[in-house]
C-alpha cells in the first residue's frame, strides 16, 4: 500500500484497518481454510450432506422402509435412479435417510467420547499422581484392544442395536481424547497465568474450563472432525456385521450387509451405499486435514 | 547404570545388553497389569450380559427350573464372584476357556483351529500394505508433483476413506463375478488369500504410502544426500543406498500399530469373504449369544495384539538405544 499523507478521517479509517489486522486465531484459521480448495470442496460436501439428511423427504417420493415386492431388485432406471433392493425399496431413498443415521451416529458417538474423555483428560493432567496413573492405566487397557474389537466387546454386553453401536463407538473413541487433552494440560499448566489464577483463589473448575481448555480447542476441533469420519466408518462396519442398526433401518453399512447376498444379480445394492459411506468419510477426513493445516500452518506438508 | 570403563569394547557391549534386558524386563512387567485387567474385563462379559448363563446354555425355551439350578451348581455360578474369577483365570492360564454353549466343543480347540487363518490373513494384509505402500510412497516422493505423485496420493486418500469391507465387495464383484479370476469365498490356497489381503491392507497401505512419501522428502533434504550426489553417485544409488534406508525407520515403528489395526479389520474382512478365522468365529458367537466363545475370541485377539506391540517396542529399543532410558 502506498503511503500518502492522511486526513483526519483517513487516519481514523486506517486505524480501524490496523485494528482489523489483529485477528483471533479462529478468524485466521478460517481465512487459511478458505484458501484451501480441497478443504472447501469437502466443506461443501459435508454441508450438502447435512441439507440432504435434514430434508430427506423433499428429495424423494418413496418410503425408506415400506416394502413393495413387485418392484424388487430393479436395476437403476428413471423411476428408481439407484435401483431397488430385494424388498422393492428405492435405494436412493434409503441412502437419503441413511445420511440422517450416519450423521447422527458420527455426532452422537463423538459427543459421548468428548463428554467423557475431555473431563477425564483435564483431571488426569491437572491433578497428576494417582488419579493420572489410574486414568492412563484405564486408557492403556482400552488401547490393548485391536481396532474394532473393543466396540465388539461392548456391543456383546449391551446387545446389538443402532443406539448401542453409537455407545460402543463413542466409548472406544475416548482414549484418543484423553491422550490429547492430558498431553496439552501437562504442557499448559506450567504457565504463569495458571499459577496466577490459582494464587488468586480461582476454583479448580474455572481454571480447568476457562484457563486450560481454551488452549486445547483447536486440536480438539481437528480431532473431532477426523473422529466423526472414523465413528461413521466403525458404526457402518458394526451394522454390516449385523451388530449395529437392525433391519429395516436404512443404515448404509446394514444396506451393504444386506446387499452382499445379491452381489451377483444386483450390483447397485452394494455399490451406492458404499459410495455414500466413502464420500462422507472422505469429506470429513479432508475437512479435518484442512482444519489441521489451518489451525497450525507449521504442520502442513 | 554404571558407565563402562573406557576402551573395553566387550564390556560396553555387555552393558548395552544389560540395558536392553532391563528394558525388556520392565516392559514385560508393565504388561502384567494390562493382561490382568483384560482378564477381568473378559470375565465380566459373561456376567454383564443380560440373562442367566446356565439358562442360555440350556437354550431359551421351556427348561425345568431344576435343570437350570443343577447346571448353575455344576458351573459354580452360585459361588462368590471373586471365586468365579479366580477359577476363570486359573483355567484361562492353562488355555481352558470352557465349552461353547452351542456346539459343546472346547473353546480353546475352536480358537486353535481358527487362529492360523486369521494370522495368515493379517500377515498377508500387512505385507501387501508395506510392499505396495513403500513403493507408492517412494515413487511419489522421487517424482514429486508429477502426475505419478498426484495419482499415488489420490490412491492414498481414497485408501483411508474407503471402508475395507466395501472395497472387499468391489473386489469380489470385479475379480470374482465379472472377470472370474479369483474365488470370492473360502480359504486355504494363495488364490483365496489375494483379495482378502488386498481388502484388509488397503487402509494401512494408504497410511504407509503417505508416511514414506513425507519421510523420503525429508531425507532428500539432508546434507548426506547432497554429499552423495556431489560425489557423483548415480541417482539410483543415492535413492536406494542413502535415502531409502534412512526414510524407512519411521515405517518400522508403525508396523506394530498397523498390525493391531489389521487384526481388528480382519473381523470384518473375514465376514466379507466368508473366510474362517477368529473374527468370524467371534462375530457369529455374538449373534448366537454363545458368550463362552466370545470371551475366548476377544481374549486371544487382545493378547496377540499386546504381544505384538511388546515385540515391536523391544525391537525398536534394540534399534534405537535412546528409547531404553525413557
């Protein structure tokens, strides 16, 4: 910008501009995110999916659950753009309603994980000592299960259902949160302002939630986006195995499980739900990567 | 630890071995509480599921109350819970996981029959992921920003987002139903292993490829690579001798992590390909409410996972002595 002598008004204006230069980390992150083309495409995908999930009945004239035997196993056509399943249900309709379920699964299970994991990580990191040892031990135990197996064990105890699969996926996502939060607390709590707050007699909860937690928000947002993708994938696997959503719920994993027997005659039954899962997970993953780069430009490769 | 006297090589070597032994002992001791806690968790599966185990064993319908009571006594289900736990753990230590509710076969026998198949699949999946992932990563890094790089990274991106079970179904549709090249189900021969291994390894392949690419790019910036080039070595020698070796160290660390992931993934892949194995056994047992088998399957999988992680940590401590002094 060229430097020219300023009038009073212009000076006031440029001061305002100067003030605008000081941006909150979130604004800065958003500006960086907007420049990331892949992340913006992913954001559009995710938003579009939310719209589709919310307004599912607006995009179809069929019912996702009601069976209609005469229409069974029709290949994609202008009437049924993604074909029909063995009960004559429109696949496109079931995919639309399935988006509702998948988003629900992702959000609810990650919320469960966050509500339990974040306070646990805060407490373990802040108090240290025996509490910390106990929490870390419990997390190590949970991590001793390979992949989906912990979710399987939980579903065994609770019984197979969509709600229980959300709980199982949520519980298995706890350790990642505890680790992240605990680690950040350990590095944050040595700061002088924490000591100052303590000296001023701030209640422990205030110190934890007002002074420590804000430092962890950005990595937590990144983790949330990535773990929603993971939660959707794990819950879909459980449903595919018959241990999650039960028929006739239009869950994508369950649709794949049901379509497996018809693969030789009805490719559309397994192709479209798979594509739906992949696009959703891809969108969440790219968005998560984009958010990570936006919040911490140093990490970007 | 005492500093070895200077100049005595054999002593220095001896102390290094002591360091490693101490580390191994420490790690072994460290996994004891985990295995104990795991056993409590597995034991409680039977007691947390709704319903009476004796009733479940006899089947759900119309059994005399007397028969159930007899069975309860026989199984020791009326004993205090800690007595039951100690019985469970002492039996488990001897490899006895009871008998299946459904087939009355010893669970240990069933696990023994199914385990090799799962192990074979997991190892094959891991091998696929490492070989193809390393290859893809190197090519992408060496031809950075070329078409090959973009395509490789696109494959990697799809690899992390594509559900393994769906990829398995797609492979079946293409290679079994359309091209009729490979069998869709079953196990035993190498032909039966190719598609499941590919489906299982895809996710890990993507992770390995991304890691190798960024690792190679980092190593390419090192001074010794510049030196090697300045010496007039051919690009091929620089890449294979100097770059590759150094950029593969992070891959070694990741193998343990990925092994666990694949062991878990085999649960789903076995179902996709109707392949026998621990995962399929466990899932079917859950659906059948055959909880004795579920206990055995979960316990064995977690034990193998703990053991593999232990081995990976030890081998890492052996490769990089700094790890031992954490």
